[in-house]
């Protein structure tokens, strides 16, 4: 299992500690979802996942659907603009 697979497993099983899900991790989740599912499906996967994660960790009132969708769309646009970027670290460095 790759580190990205482990991250996704921990996130979607809500076993990832909230302290390990910062802004960078939101972007990583969006990047992985866009790369694996495409832009449209990624938006639904990420918004549902973050909302569930927030509610599970008593941060439900802090979840912001519009902001989440904005970031997924922005990441999707960047991925479509530079599809040759193969790793999240390269993606961060490029943007």
C-alpha cells in the first residue's frame, strides 16, 4: 500500500487524527481524488468525505461546502493544465 493509499484509507475510515488533516492535506485529498476519479466525481468524493470527517470529529459546523468545492475545482483546473505532474509534491512546487 502506498503512502497515498494509506492516507486515503485513514481519511475515509475517519481514523486519521484531526491534527493530521490540515490545509495541505485538504489539497492532497483533492489532488488524489481528481487524479483518480476525474474532476466531477472528485468534487462529490471530497465534499462528502470532508463533511463526514468534520462531523465525526465534532467540527461539523466548521465545514464550508462552497469553499470545499472551490478548492477541488481549482485543483482540478491545475491538474488539467499540467497533467504531466506525477506527484503531489511536484504539484505543490508548481503551484
